[in-house]
């Protein structure tokens, strides 16, 4: 079976994707999940929770020297976050393409951030930026038994 954090370089690579409180508040959960699903990525973990400020700070700990860090942690822990793990070939990099640039005004049309939001501080979604951070984030948010190792029979790959 696939380890919690996935297998980079295979179709079992995994990324941590989270819908932030603004996305949940704006009822964009279904829309955002649909974009990852329609691409062909496989949802293997999902839950909704209001993160504690401590958990939010841990999630964003690499940014703790940035001027926006306190506001980011406060906002991220202010409401419901939908935490997910998506699996698929190159899902970390391609997931970031689906999401678009950090600043929605610099993102490409067709991306989630261009199509659905306006400002950097309300950019509705998080996605792991490397396989290393994906592994770190999945372990931070999910336990082994919260991940469903289900077998896809959907022919999104040349070889299954
Ligand atoms: N952020 C912000 N102001 C900035 C840069 C980032 O409020 O000048 C927020 C923004 O919500 C972003 C998050 O901090 O999504 C994490 O920043 P990062 O650089 O990791 O961007 P991401 O990986 O989300 O594109
Ligand atoms: Mg980031």
C-alpha cells in the first residue's frame, strides 16, 4: 500500500491541498474540489475543521519571519478549512498550476486563483510547493488511518 505521504515520481505522488476559511465561507468547496477531480487527481483524504492558531502557525512555519505571518495565521485559524490529500502523477507541481500564482492578479486565466479571487491575503486555497513540503504537510494534517488507499479504475493514465 502507498505510504501516507505518497510516492513522488509515480502516479501515487500526493499533495496537501487546503481550502482556506475564505473559500469555505464563499461556498467554493465544491468548485475547488471539482477542478482537481476533473483533472483526474484522486481524492484520498478530506476533512473539515477550524484549525487552532498553533496548528496554523505550524503549517506556515517557514514564513514565520514574514511581515504578513501573524495576519496569515489569524485568518487561517478564523474559520473552517477543508484539508485534503490528492494523489496523481506530478500532482504537486500540476496542483500548483491549477491553483495559480500566490497573487491572484498575477495568476493566469483558468487557474483557481485568477478565476475565483482577487487579493493575495484572500486567495482561498493552499497547495504544497514541493514533494518535501507535501510530505511534511500531509503528516501534519492527517493520520495514516484517515487516508483511503483506494484503487482507481478511471483510465486517466496510459498504464494503470
Ligand atoms: N501571503 C500574504 N501576503 C504576501 C504573501 C503571502 O498574505 O505578501 C499569504 C497568502 O495567502 C499565501 C500565503 O501567505 O497564499 C502563503 O504564502 P506562500 O508564499 O507560501 O504562497 P502560496 O504557496 O500559498 O502560493
Ligand atoms: Mg506556500
